[in-house]
C-alpha cells in the first residue's frame, strides 16, 4: 500500500482520488450492499474535495483510470461545510415535546 494519493487525468486536468470510506446499506433478505465513498480533488488543492460519488467497495488502487473517469462524470459537488449559525437554534440541544419544546413541569 502506498501513502501517495491516486492521480489521473480528466478533461485536461490532474485530479486526486480520495477514499472517503466504506459503508453498508440496505436491508431485507439479502446481506446489506457494500459501498465506498470516492471523492475527487484537483491536484493543486488536495485538501479540498470538489466532487464525490458512491462506488463499488473495491480499493481505489484497483480501479482503472477509465473507471475513475466514469465515476467523476457521475460525481456530484461536495456540499460546502458551514458551521451552525449561533443566532438560530442550529447546533443547539435537541428539543423534545413537540413544537413548543419541553414544558416546565413546575407550577
């Protein structure tokens, strides 16, 4: 195994392939389906993935460049992370008890 990121050419640019991890999905009579998150970053910005897609669980090193091109063509933009807005209830404790939250039980 190598510590160097996987690189490939697409549409005149050099891209890096980032392994976003594996997961299982689905239920029913068959076993859950394994998936791998594959992210793509431009070689000049290796810490900022721009695109991502789900792929079969094979190691990235086993994927042929043509398969990577197929994956980047179906990839979607990575949503930009934004920290919770402190002026709203975003990022605060979970409210329970319906729309009004927990009612004070003391009288």
